[in-house]
C-alpha cells in the first residue's frame, strides 16, 4: 500500500475510500452543490469550516493541509461524522480524480493509495485485528478497509487451526465484558439460568448437524447477502447467537467436566466458520459484531433506509405519545413472547441522514404471532401483524453517549431515546411477508390489539408449572436456526428434536437455580481466562 500523506484524525473513524477533489475557492464549493459527494474526498488548505459548510455533511471525507484537533473543521467534522484529517503532510500533490483511502494506523491518520492493496494485505490486517486485545471492554478500533473483492476473498479463506483459535479467543474477549455489563439474569416467570444453560448446551449438541443441512442447501455467505435486502428478515442478533451460544454451550460442558477444550475441533470449526461467513456477508464491512464497528450495525443499504424514512411522519405531541405507547406495548409483548429475553427486538444503525446531525435507527420486532420459530405457545395468537419495524429519526447531538450493543439494544445518555425521536414511520408485516405502512392514527389500535394478545399469552404461561416454563424457554432459544432453515427452504429436512444428551441434564442439575448459576457463571465469567472461551488447543 502506497502512503501519500499523514495527518491527525479528527475522530476515530472506519476506513473510507473515495476520489480526491480540490476545493480552492467558494466557486468550487458552489459548483458542487448539485453533485453526489458521498464518495468525494475534499482536499483543502484551510481548517475553517465556513468554506466547506454548504457541503461538509455530504462529503465522503476531508484532507486538510493545516489545522489542529481544536480547529473548527476538526470539531464540526466530528459532529457530522465525516472522516477528516487535519494538519496533513502530503508526500506530493494529489491530482483531482485520484482514488485514495483514509484510515487510522496507530492513532495517525493516513492517506493511502488503495491501488496496491491486495487481498492478502487485507487478510493479514484483518487477522491482526482479530488477535488484538482491545481496552477493558474489548473495544479496539477497526481500521481495515474490507470491501468488494477483498471481502469475498476474506469470506472464502480456509479457517485453519490457528485462525480458528484466534477467532474463538477474539469472540471470548468480546463476550466476557458484555456479559458482566448486562442486567442480571432474573425473571419471575422463567427460571433464566436453568433455561439459558440448557439452551446453550443444546446448541452445542445440535447445531453442527442442523448447520450442515442448511449449508448444503444455501451457503452461509449467500444467506448473509439475502438477509441484507431489507429489515425484519432475520435479526442480526440471531446471527450473532449462532457462534456465541454454541461456544457458551461448549464452555458449560467443559466446566461440568463432560468434554475437554481440545474435543470436537471439527464441529467447532463447522459452526464458527458458518457464523463467520454469514456475519461477514451480512454486515458487509469486515466487522463481526456491533462492538467491532464502534457499537453500530449499518447492514441496510442507503436505498433501503431512504425508502423506509421516506414515509416517516414528523411527530407532534399526540403522535409522539402514541409512538411511545406502541413501542412500550410491543416491547413488553415481545419480551414475554420470547420468554423474558430481548431476542425478539433488534436495533440496527444508526444510519446517518443527509443533513446535520440527524440519524436513524431501524428497530425490528421480529415475531408477534405464529412464525418460522414454530413456538407451540404462539399457535393461536392473532396479532394484527406478524412483525413490526419502527424507523426512528433524531438529532444525534442531543446525546452525550450512544451505543447499540451486541444484543441489538440501544443505550444512550440521556437514557430516553424516544423522547428525542421527532420523526418516525411504523411498518407492519403480513403472514405472506408483505410490508405496509401503518398510519399514525392506527398506532393506538395496533397497541390495543397487542395488549390483548399479551394478556392471552401471559395467562398461558401462568398456568405452566416450573418444569414446563424451563423447557418452553429452552425451546425458544434452541430454535435459533429455524429462520435460517426457512430462508434456505430446508425446515422439513432438519431434526428439531432436543438431543437426549441435553435432556439427560434435566432435572439434575438444571432444575436447580444455584447449580445452574454456578455452572453458567463459572464457565463464562468466574475464571482467570482473558475471555469467556477456552482455547481450542491447550497450548494456545
């Protein structure tokens, strides 16, 4: 890779590639007002913002030959989240039309020519990233430009023993702090640690055979590409769970002394590689988790986001209150539907809007009635829609902190996202997969219908005894591959029965909350390993 210059990055941004255009006078700016500037890297001499202000938020990136991190350009580019280097020293002048990549290497901004970057360069940088440790919660800047042919080459790589171990350790380091940062595993209805332990162990026992059936029909990377086409197909969270829940099950069995860390290497490779290729193809930018991408996931294309936002309503006091009530109602219903877990709700984004500090989150409620998950407690539910998508637009500058974690949950400071949302659209899905816009005046009736379904579902769960609730919740989690099998058209070819090996662990030890907590916590958190997951090879 040829380095053309170095400067100070105004903030920590992902690599961006675009075409250089010099802006030397206001006439140059005015002449570009009607142009598509998303892939334009502006090259300017001055760090003042007023010069570029009419187009600054639309640019793909900025290279400024003077200025500091306290200059106006650095400050405003951070607010717009436009990649920017200030105080840049170029090795030679860069002509208009030159394709360059802006990236950050060891906290230094780099202007590089992408022409000499090969697939092997990307691969080496990507695996170096995987091996890095990160900060106390395993955050580490992702500075690899993985697009186009390089992404396809990365997907097609063989997952060797060394790479498998590196990847499992990366996943373990990412997972352990998130497990400690999340809320406690408690529920008045569902004994959570018993069912979570049983679920991940069942995933370890069953996922290999189920994945092989799905993979034989549609490769993981093709599934990932299909699922990028629109919202509410399969949640990124369920993709994430394929790799992480499987490895959690492995760790619980190691903790119980049932298996050794070196056992089942080929099974581990099968599942982790399926997850890796599915995730890379779905996210499309080389990252594997929200955390990798700075606590974001922007898998939807600009065209899809624009279509979703295009029908949004500017909220007034009445519609804002109605939206909050609908969101609260469907959120509570979804938690119950998925046995007091958050896996039926997933946010993606935030997607930058064309002007100002505005951003959009796309919030999916994945299932509200009978669905491909085939949960027996949903057979007689009759909600007005099988799923909902909320498109929520807001001013990002209203928040001092903003993240979407690997569970697809948005956390902000201040902590009321919907209090800041000023423009929204709500879409409902019919059983045939068609999507329709729900008018704001209909939001209260949808909420009322879901409240009715909620009460019926609550009464159904309330009549179950403890054992039935544990097994129902275990069924909920261990059905995670069903939507992928449905996408691949092989639902009827997969054995969905629970493994006898898993059933043998109930009721002893997993009808006991304390025993389950000791196994689950001891396996994933309460140990001296740097991450949650044991190395595949003992000496790793």
